[in-house]
């Protein structure tokens, strides 16, 4: 998946990710990295679907070449199992990619709402 860190943990003790205070830890999401990871997952999904078609077709063609032999049944079972597992994995990658991209958009929306609601005030500490 994406090389970038999806989430980083920052110590909030006086650091740039303040607001948590008291030595607690906070989390900051990187929507760009999350969206990129979602895109990679969707790319992997498509690669799996593209690879499954010729692999299954070749296995079934091999099964037709040994009609009547024991290997025919095994080759057909192998093609069916490969197809089922590949499509199941592709479906999972598609859901994961879609969810990551949805989450990235949600983080951006939340950031925009929070930023719009903040007002500049003078600090009582100078």
C-alpha cells in the first residue's frame, strides 16, 4: 500500500500538535496519504481482476486438453478456486480502497468545519 504514514502519533507536550495537554497523546490523520492508499487498493483490485481472467482461461483450456484424465477435474477445480479467491480478494480490496478514500474526504470535511468554527482571540498569557 502507500509508503506514506497514514496516521502519526504526536506527543502533545508543548509540541506543534498541541491542544491535548497534560502529556496525553493525540493523533493527526494525513488525508492525502489515506486517499493515496485508497487509490492503491483500488489499483490492486483492478490488477487482480485483470490477472484472474487469463489465468482461469488458460487453466480451463489445459483441462480441455486432458479430457477424461483425472487431471481434468483437478484443473477445473483449481480454476474455479482461483477465480473465487481472486474475486473475493479483489472485492475486499475494492471495499478497503473505497473506505479509505471516503475516510480521507471525511477528515477533510471535519478539518474544514473545525477551521471555520475557530475564532482568533488574544491569549491571556500574552
